[in-house]
């Protein structure tokens, strides 16, 4: 049970730095916000490397414009995606929830759609959409990696109940009655956030960087491989994660929405190869 001392009890603070009480009500610097910042900085740095090595030419001005568009796409799409895909009833009753970032979070599927729209807007200037997509997907897993690490630090989006030796007890998770101690206590769970950080972040990033530098796939194929790969690893990761919303056709919402990414990935790959 949860009282077993073999399991680590999650006690990490969501704050990198806490501020003293102040008139603005600012609490401090959170790891979650820092994860977005690190993802954006990493993407900007890689775009700069691509340009310096002649892999994808984009000057400083266009790089700044592209990153601004991508940042807006991630933030607006991620927030709106969460409300529509995971909490639509509450959002329909109160659209102002969009601005209540303290209630609910972000959805990666919505963020991807937001980035796609941002790329459509940016590509009209001088770039081919699929070529631009290949570049952006090669850096996108960085943000996914840092985001999942921040989820773990926050002690949120925990995994399913398990007895594996590396299980973690998240104090905020649902509690059950423990006969041994006679109290209600949380159960040990999979640290699924770390699984997803590896699958969606590190593994996918390594693969896409290898493909980007060592191979010259047809324009658009890398975008398709990202959609296909992310859909697959997200479905795998969700097998260890406690569903945070009602199921759809027996699947968690993350798994259900990821099936559409897999289909889209297959279609984009076919389109790229035909061209």
C-alpha cells in the first residue's frame, strides 16, 4: 500500500524561485513556465545552427518572426486545445476560462494545431509549407521533453497505480483506505511523466535530428514522420498514465486524438513521396 516505505514520496516544489509577498501577487518562477522558455530558446538556437551550416537558410529577422509566430501558436493553441478537447462543457459555460491559466492547463494536440496555423501564416512570405514544417518538427520535441519534466516536478498528470519498484507516491493523487495504517493515503503510481519525456521528447528528438542531418528525405516526409511517431509514442505513454478526462471509445483522450495524428502522418508521408 501507499504506506510502504520503499516508494519515494514526491515532494518537489513547482517553484524554482519563490518571491516574498509583493503588491503584484507574484509567487515566483515556476518550472512549468521555465520549460516553455527552454523549449523556445532551444528551438531558436537550432534554427540559428541550421542557417549557419546551410541546412536551412533563415536570417535573423525572419527567425525572430517565425519564433514569435510559433510561440503564439503554442500558447494560444495549447490553451484553447485543452479547453475544447478536455473541458469543453466548462469552457462553453464560461469562455473567460481561457484566461484562467490557474484552472486547467495546456494540450499538446492543440499546441500542434496552433503551430500549424502559425506556419501557414509565415510560409506565405517565402517558404514552402512542408519544407518549413520539416524544420520545425525537428526541434519541437525539445519543448515536449521540458514540458513533461515540468509535469513531473509539479506532481501532476501522474500515472496509473502500480507496484513496480520505481513507483512514486504523488500526494495530490486520489487516496484510498490503507488497512495497515488505518488512514486514507495515496497509492504508488507510474512516473508516467518521465516515460513521456523520454518517448515524446528525447527519443523523438534524437530520431528527427538523425534524419534531418544524416538523410535527405523528400520535402514533407519528416513532418509526416513526426506526426506518425508522436502519435505512436503518445499512445504508448498513455497506457501508463491515469486518464485525466472521460474515455472516448474506450481510449484515453490522449490516445483517441493521437490516432488522428497517425492518420495525418501517413497521408503526409504518402504525399511527400508522390511529389
